[in-house]
C-alpha cells in the first residue's frame, strides 16, 4: 500500500544501478495537449531518472495558486535518488505475478509489481524487495489487478476499486482483508521544481485504505503525484497514515525531479 519513475507513472522506484550497456530510451516527444496517452508513458527497463527525496515531514501546498504548484524549495535534508523500473523476471517473487511486467521500489523495503496495456497501468500487488527480510516477508497479490491509471489520463477522471486480499502475507504474518483504492485526476497547470518548470502537468490523487476482514487496524494513506507527458511522474507527495485531508499540507515523504544530478 505503501511510480513508476522513469518514463512512466506509479503507485512508487528502483535504486538498482544502471546495467551495462546503458538501455536505449523509447522515443517520446511531449505534445503538451494536457492529456497523457499510453504511448506518452513508455517503459524503459533499467533506465533511471534522478529525484530529490525527503523522508522528513515537511510542509507542502498541493493546491494550485493561479494555476501553479510550487515545489521548488530546496532543503538541506534532500537526497538524490535514481529511480526506474526493472524487469519482473529478475525478482524472487516473479512466479507469483504471471501477468506482471515490471517491478518498482515502493519504499519501506517493498516493491510494487505492475503491468501496462492500452487501457491503463495496473497494480498486480506488492512484495518485500528481499526474499527473507528481517522484518518478515511481504507478498500481496491481487486476484484482479487494480487500475492506478486509466488511459488517456485527463483532468476530471475519477475511479475506484475494492481489491480483495484472500491470502496475503504482510511482515511475515497471514492477512485476509481488502484494499479500497480511489483515484482522481484533479487539476492541470504548471509545476515548479528546483531549476525546472513542467507545463501542463496533471495532478493525480490516490487514496488507499487497507481493511482486515475482522478487527483492526484500518489504515489509510494518500498520495499526490504530478505527471508530465513522456516523463511520467515528476513529483510525488505522500501523507502520514490516516490523513483526512485530500490536499494534505504535511508530506511524510516528498520527491521531485532533479535536473542534471547524474553526470
């Protein structure tokens, strides 16, 4: 529950070094029409983009001011991370996700497993990055994949899914329950990040609520991403758990496209 980062979008990003030879990037030129098609989110396995990332709580303004979102402030606690998708076949959990195409680091030692087609970007589940982590293995497979983006992506889109979890393992423990995933595309405008302006971006908000079949806890999380044609995700803000405000003002995690950080 807890992006696809490089020329994609997601619901979170791999820190694995680039393989040799350096992968060939798909050809994609933004037409800036305010709509993102599947062809404008090509997948480049093994390639990465750099992002400024902060895991410290920090204030954010996710409501556009005069059509502009300003996330350009630099902070001394920002670190630069290289993010991008890797082929699913390389991962220990590949056999569990026969429909999956790629894996993306989802944070907290977890990977998100996705596939993409002409209709959307689909989340097949999540798994711990390592097969035997100290905190216990996580392996969550949705019987029916969850749409996290639907093509073409346009301002005003909204959809939701209740995904059943009949036999999940979370932190080494069995889990039966469900995830409610609600997505809306609310706003198009200019996004300012350090040294770069993207226009027009689309703001995509996702709210995920995980509920056990019996008892508690019920845990919710909100994520706002900003997407630009051919780049995919150019900024992401994640809320603290159980945040009630869709346009939350404190981000527990923030990352933004970093221009020219890797030689």
